[in-house]
């Protein structure tokens, strides 16, 4: 109940895209969606199945939670890739600066030997 109340309070903070397209596209085929709807409409005989009906309101919460987790993982990967790229650029810059320092120390006259 607490999660449902919080979800209602957060509804006003949703982006315009989330308000217009509140449902995520399903990866199920049409016949699979119809079969799932039929199963949901049936009266449950097992206690666990009856208890699951009480939590159907949390489906939207879990969709958003999973979306946020996926975005978090994607950002973590992007950050790691940027950190690797940054490290590579620092290494190249150090090589360049080391080469520039050596070139300044080398005399302009050819070596006598």
C-alpha cells in the first residue's frame, strides 16, 4: 500500500513522454498476449496465484523500476567506456609531452659521431 501511495504521489513528476505513453511495448506476439489475458481472467485455485492477483497494481511500478535499473546499467557502462577513453588520451598526451621534451633537449646540429 505504501508503494502504491508513493506511486500516486510521483505521478505528477512524470515526464510528458511517460504521461502520453504510460505502457511499454510488449515483446509478446498477439496470440501470446491473448493467452496471458485469459489466464489472468481465470479464477485462481492455488493460494499463491490468488495472492498474485493482489499485486497486479504493482506491475507498472516494476516496469519503471526495471527501466530505471536498465538505464543505470547503461550509464555505468558508458561511464566505464569514457573512463577507459580518458585513460588512453592521458597516456597519449604523456607520450606526446615526453616526446616534445626530448626534442627540445636534442641539439639541432647533427651528432658528430
